[in-house]
C-alpha cells in the first residue's frame, strides 16, 4: 500500500470517529430512561447498533489497529521487494555496451495509426520502444536456450556431460568407451537436396562417385558431360564440369588416390582426367577391344579390368594402358569386383557360375554355383572381406561367407533377400560393411537397404513418399554419411544417413 492510500484511509477513519462522537453526545443529552428508573430496575438500555455491531469504541480501535498493521506489512513487503531487485540486479552481468538512444525512444514515436493498423489505443505510447520489442519477442518466440544464464551448478553439470560425450566419441582417449551400433529394422535418414541440383545437365545419369579424400562427388551421364559437385546436402554447388564431345559416358570411376578419374563409353577409346591439373588424356584401346562401356579400377590404382565380348575380361595398366592379360569365362560377363588386396577378381555372367580370377596365376582360381541363380547380373564384396553378395535376373540376392566359397563348388548362402521382383542390377556395400544397397533399373523405386549383421531389410527406406525413379547407379560416401543415387530421370537423389556423423 502506498503512502497516499494510507493517508486517505486515516482521514476517512477520523471523519467516521467524529460522526460517532456527535451521535454519543446527542444520546447523552436525551437519555431513554431516567437515572431513578435505572437504579430501581437495575436495567440499562443498550442502543440497537451496539447490540448488532458491537461497541463503537472497540470497533474503531480494532479498525485503526488493522490499518496500521496492513501499512506496516506493505512497507515490509516493499522493502523485501527492493532487496530482491537489488540482489537480482547484482547477479545480472553488465551489458557490453549501452545505447542511450534505445532508452529515449518511445512507442508513440514509432507506432502510428494508419488505415492498415487501425487505432492503437491498446498501446501505451509513453512506454519505451525497447521494452515493447523485448516483451513482444519473448511472447512470440520465447527466450532461446543459448541466451538463458545458467547457474554455477548447471554449468558444472554441462561441462561434465560434455567431457563424458568426448570420452565416448574419441576412442584413443578412453579405450573403454563403446561406439553406438547401427540399429536394425528402421534407419534414421533424411533426403536432402539433389546432388546435381546446380545444373541437372548430365542427362541420364550412369555413374556417381564420391571423392575418397574431399567432400566432393562426380556425376556423369549420357549427355557427354561429367560434373564435380561439393557435398553439403544444402547447396551442393558445382565445382567443375568436364565435357567430352561425342562421348556418351556409360562408366566413370575415380582412382583410389583421388587425383585421377577415368571415363568410358561404347567406343574404342576412353579418357583419363587429371583432377589436379584439369587435363584430359585420350587413350585408345588395344586393337581387339571394341568398347570401354564398363570397367573397374583396382584398389591399388595400378590396374583396370574391362568387360569385353563373349566372356572376355581384359586387364590393363593405368600407367601405360598396356594389355597385361585376357581372361575367359563361360557366357557373357555381367558383373565384377576386386578384392581389397588387388590380387583377385570375382565375376559373374549370364550363367549360374561365379568365377574367381587370380592375378598371380592369371587363370580361373575357383568356380562355384550361385544357389538358385539361372542368370547372374551383378556382384559385390564387402570392404571387410567377409561377405560376398550376388544378384540375379530373378530378383534374388544371395549373401555368402567369402572364406566359405573356396571350400565348396556349391556353397549355401548365409542369407537370401527376395525383396525386389525385377533383375538386380546394382549392389553396393557401405565402407563399414554394415549396409548393403540393392537396386534395379527395371522398375521405379526398386531400391532396398539391408542391415548387417542382423541380415534384415529396413522397412522405412526409401519411404513410400520418396520417388527415386529408376536406379541406374548408387554410391556411399567414404564415411557413409551420404548415400547418392543416379537415376534415369536426370536427377541424383542424395540421402543423409544420420547414424554416421562423418562425410
């Protein structure tokens, strides 16, 4: 209660006491019973208001006491509020700067009535415009967490949690820390901007390759154009493009060293491109090799294996383009892959046989029958050299133990996937060997992702609402953080796999 309110209450109380005194004096002048009657009867007449409201003097005394107590209580409350404000002001940090113009500016100087805003009677025009904006921001957006001041206890707890997180993620600091395992059944992913969104000029995309050391990717297509994009999932800006006249690119590979790229087509020559010097070199095939439409570069970067006609497999050197050897197998060659040590080539063809070619012996080292396969289509070996995946025209993907295929001519698969109904044309393991991407270019959205070691297929990938089109090719980034697809419809959809933190 303020001093003005308490003073007004005391004046009213004094006026009320004056009225009661006048009333008592009138009663004393005209007694209802004379003194003799009172002495004879022993009865004293009491006024009606005293019976109902009590004694006037007691009433006024109690009223004055209540007013005084309330005034003292209000003064104490105001004192405590002032003390609290002083302590809060003392706890608040000092501002880095103070602009006097912000304090002088009022709402009435900025807010004006127009035909769009209407009357502004609800605003206090003498209020500080800075306070008005602050209150409006907190009401609409609320104060962000980073702007909230933490106590010393909270700061110590947050520092402890950060230290624990650091110990869990950095293995060489604490060897006892356990890394999170990839979940089965459902995978956390997000489709980001298309990898080639900057141009969409590659035509029908035939190859997508991530650079092994930089956050960049190569996209090549049948429009005789190859483009290098930066990979961030948001802008994916174009870094460089390479045009090869009258050369519809069907296959493109980046060397493991990351300094060269190779481009092939249905012609008797191919191109080697130096990524550092931005210089291309046209290389002619040996006389009896008619095309370079599909090839693979060895992990060591020294050899190129090229698919020929009538089951021929040509082995070339990357340094001199020299033909080292030509392997032969039964039926037309469809798919092939290198082992990690570059000592063997595993290939499959139009028959049901899978052949293992030895680089040292330069012959077919081992042959086994792919279980349930009539016509083979593609093949892939996991980076950890433990699993071998084969895909057939029947839409079946078999997973073998790589060491076990050498023990029998008809090994049994460890797992069989039958989630796609058309021919399997693409198989790709991620660098950690935890994921296997399976795709088919013969049907739209024919794409599945399998998890290992549980050997289950993710039910939520790529999702019912995602339209990825006809899958021609696909690739994982070096850290498995991104998964890219090359489609027939000139787009390269890009997915962010949230479990993997690195590019």
